[in-house]
């Protein structure tokens, strides 16, 4: 029978049939539906024309459904249940009690974003959060394609109008193995690093770009040993003595605590940028996504790895001022 129903089938017709079945009378069905009796009769007639078989028969007990009518009634009940489920879901989404959020994060943020999601989920257990991790270029591409509700990263993409929600400080440092010749030296000039081998992220990484700015300002050209797409690989390579690295302090908090790595006391470091939650200005965000942005703006900083006491030196802000 499903093949008999073209697009002209309407919910009004199905509700008319259900009302006649419930009240066994067109007159009573019209009252239930707040329609005229001829209007209900027309809906039933059109539905029977679509079905191609009688759906109702008159009896001494009133209007009863035929076998075909009961098949259509079952369809009506499934549709009504689906409508009710949809309405409930929309109410839950509007009330921020359920729904889905799609967020992205640059790979440097993977050390703390899961904790942010956990903190949010404890408050909103019925909201599903999907997390995508990538480098700066990959997350920027996902934002351009409207694939994400928002992204957690540093510098916003220059070619997209974004709503920017600050989360907290993001310090960058130079790390070395604990046995490095400069490990205990204070006030190291950037020029003293000219002959060091640097292990760095791949081109396109935000950390790589920030390192290049640092050395360009200092007027030196670092010796790049290897480019790697993983902070984990960089950390292990530095521990193994293959070189030093300019890296986010948030990626090495554990290794600094365990004294497997040290930060070098380089003049002008750490460079402190900001973590942001970024959403496109022209993307419509549903209440669950807006709720998570509000959560990150208010409480996101508490989930960032603690760096106080692990990093020596005067801090340099994003604008280059000492503080």
C-alpha cells in the first residue's frame, strides 16, 4: 500500500480518519477537529481516492474502519508518534537539555579540551558533543565549510568573520632535555640559540608560525632539524636529545612536572597568546552550542593545564609587553 501514496497525502486527512475511528461519527469527528462536517467528509473522500480502496464502512454501530482503513490508521499513529518525538526533541534543544554540538580544536588543545567537555557534560548530560582534532589549517577549513558549531584555537582565521570568546592565557616556551648545556643558565639571549637544532611543527601550524615570528623579530634564522605533525613526537624527540623546541607550555606540563624536560630561560619568553572559542558570525547556533560557549567563556580557564611554577621568567603578553 505504501506505493499507492503519492505526495498529496496530508496529515489533515490522516487525522480526519483517526477522529472518525475514535468517535465512529463524522459529526463527532468534526467537533473534535474543530472543523465542519463537510470538511471532514472531504478529507476522508480524498484519502480514500488516494488509497484506491474503501477505508470506512457504515454499520449499526457507527463508522468503522475496513482492513485497509486500519492499515492507514497504523500509518497515522506512527506519523503522530514521530511528530511528538520531534516536538519533544525541539523543546529539549530549545531548553538546552538535549541536542548535539560539533566542535573542533587544534591539536595543541587536545590536552585540555576533553576536560572542558567533561565539565560541560556533567551539567548537560543529554547533550552529545562531537570533537574533531586537526592542525590550524584543517580546523579553519572545517569552519569555512560550516562543519563546526565552533572551534577552540588561538589566532582566528583572517578570512572569516568570527565571534570570539576568550578562554584563557596560552603561554609558549622553549623546551630542552634536562642535560642541555643551557638548562641552568639564566637570561639566555635568543642569539645564543642560533646554533641549536630546533624540532618544530609542520608548516601551517599556529605554533610554527609563532616560532618563526619570534626568530624573525630576533634577527636570527634557527636551524630546523625535523618538522613533525605531532606535539607528542616533538616532546619525545627533545627528551631523546635530538634538539630543542618552541612549543605550547600546555602540551608539556606533565613532562615539566616529572623533570623529563626543562624550559630554557630565554629573554622575552614565554610568549603568551590566548585560547579562544570561535564561531562564525553567520552560522546559526542552537541553544546547546550557545550554552557550551557560555560555559567556556565563564569557566573554560579552570581546565587549562597549570603552568605557574613550571615556567621561569618574565611573561611577555600577546602584545609584546612585559608583565
